[in-house]
C-alpha cells in the first residue's frame, strides 16, 4: 500500500483484548496516526481480578431473583427466557453480543465473529421466535491455494487442486479413511486422540488445510485438535450425502444478539447494564452476592440465583465456592486469541463463494458479509465487505495488546489477501479490526468428554451457562442450548427443587 493511500484508509480497531476487559479503540491509520482514544475501564480492573486481588464489597443495594453475568448470546438468551422474572443482566463491554456482535458500515451489517448458524439448531429456532428469518448459505466452501480457486474442496474439487496427481490421490485416500470412521460410535476414544494421529503418512498439504480449518472453527491446529470434532465436521461437509444446512444474515449471529437486545431493552432496560465488570460472585446459604464496577463505582446486589454466562476462564476466577477439582477443570479449558478483520471495498472484489479457505496465510478463511441477501429482489450491493478470520497461536496473544501490534496483524491480512489472486489487487476504503483475547474454547483432545462435564457442574445457587458448557466447539447454538438449560434449572430451583435435582433434569451429571 502506498503512503498516499494510507492517508485516507480508515483503520477502526475495537474489542476486548484481555479476559474480562472492556476495550474500545478507534483511530485513523495515516502517515502519522493520532494517539489512540480509549473508552471504559480498560485493563485495570480486569488485571486485578486476574492477579487475584480481592475487592471489599459494599453493602447490598438491590435484590433480584436472578443475576446474569455476561451479555453475549448466552446471557441475552438467558434474560429472554427468564424475562418474566426479576433479573439483572451485566455485561462488561459497552455493547451487547459478546462473540456474536454485529457491526454496520453505511447501513450494511457485517460480523465480528460467530458467522453462521444451522437449520433447526437452538439458536435458529430462537431466531425464528424473535422474528428473524436466517437465509440459507447453500454453497460448498471453496479453497484458494497456489493462486487457484477451487470449488467444493473435499468433493468434486479434489481433482482441481493445483497439486501433483500423487497429492490429489492422497486427499482422496484421506477423505475415504475419515468417512469410514463413525465419530458417534467411539466418541470418547476419538475425543481423546489428536487429529495428527490420523494425518500420519499423508502429505503436508492436507495438514496445511486442517491447520487453517481447525483454528478458524475451534481454535486449534491439528496437533491440538480432538479427532472427534474433526470427524464430526468432516462428515458434515465431505460426504456425498452432505447438505449445506448453514443459515445466516449480514452480521452473522450478531443479528440474533442485536434483535434480542432490542426486544429486551424495550421493557427491561433498567435491568440491563453494559460497561459493568463483575469482580466477585459469592454464594451464601440463601442467596448470591454479585459485586461489579459500573460508572466507576463498586456495587453489590443480592439474588436468589446467578447464571454465569462468561467463559469458564473468567467464571472460575470470580466465583467463590467452586471445588478445587472443578476449578482445575475450568482453568484447563484453553481459549484461542481471535482477531477478526473486515475489509470494506467500494466496488465488487469477491462474491464467488460464501466462506473461502486460504491455507498458509495469516488468516484462515474469509466470508462475504451479504452473501445470503445478494440475490434478493431489489438488493444492490453498495459495498463489498469481506470478513477475515484471523485466529492466533496462544503464544501470540500479546500481539493484540498494542496499537502497532494490531496494525501489523490487520495489514498482514490485507497483504496476504492481495497475493491470493490477481483480481484482489485493490485497496479497501476502510479496514476494521475486532480483537478478542480469549473468546473461543479450543477443541483439544479430551475437552469435550472429560473437561467440559467436570467444569460445567452447577453450584447450589450458581449455574454455568456458555458455549463452553456444551462443546465440542464454540457455537451460537451451544450458547443458546446452555441458556435453555439455565432457564430450566432456575425454574426448578425457584420452586424448591434442590440443585442436584435440577441438575439431573437438564442432563448434567451430579
């Protein structure tokens, strides 16, 4: 990119960069970029919680039936299901949505994560209930590799891959081997084994593909991937019988969060706080005390029950009364650092496929923001918005902590995109980056069948609801499913059932 072009390329950076830390930074990327303007509490409170500092809670100021900690899609759906109860919903960011957060540019929606849903899923059913019609993707994923665009990579596309015949034959052999395995017959076995066991003896090109696909979908390269989740996904897209049941809207699952928040705010705005960072959840004999910062002040409220929709990484650090074994399980779940980049073009650059895989680049894949509405009658694409998924290795999490680090990540994405195909040699009018430090649980071996069941067990008055209570990967449907279980558990606890009785009713082991 030329320096003259840099003078008017707008670079927008936002998102939390550390566990539990609200962070919203917007700046212009010019030859001399201005000092970043930071909003909210930034890192101070969050790092104190992480480092074990205890806060002295003030006296209880209000009482509720339920306090919900976390305003992502799990927290919002929990509030929606419990909207007839006296609830309080607390969210650390200045907006609702968590990983499913929708942004807009000149009226066009685009995703900052959580790209799509599935027909018939819990989140798809909820979307219909609140008046959203998610539209079908209906297009097999292509791959761009070695300067060639290949449609339907793992079926008809194998013969089009720009590799020697021996490598293409190996892709076919790997496909046959994986489709011959039934992931549901030996769940624990496959979940305990890394995918690399099944990649042995195959050429590195196949590993390269998985090392793009895995980090994007569940945060892990093949060496850290549970074979179970790889098999499950592979059967969904590589078998001849597979049908694309993905649905979405511009903004991805952020469209669901946006609609849930709007519906709740119409009636319950006084019971919903953004910019509220929870620092302690103390379980007592007959109540739960929740302490949080809001508008620079520390507050404590009392509730009969609490729902923790924050990731286990955070919940384990701020909730008292968790047994050592359960806390160890919670903290054994690994989370991938995950920035998402949106390149906004004022002319058509790419509309050939919804989700396109790009192995051996700084990003794993990219989606077309308005894919599902592009062919609707009367629709005209004003801007071509492409969303790039850019998961980082865990040891590179710190690269998101500084303005310069974020600019390097974002500009490397633009550089690599331009190298893919000749027609990509164009500059965007804006470049948006949403950075997240610990958003996605990694589908590591044993996580689904061993760690998650140990980590999600409810306490007497606290239920843990999040996509990382369901697994095996971070999905909107898992977040909504966990909130439905929280609703069931709360309803039974409020009618006098014990925690053990309520826990069994939602299908969790006691």
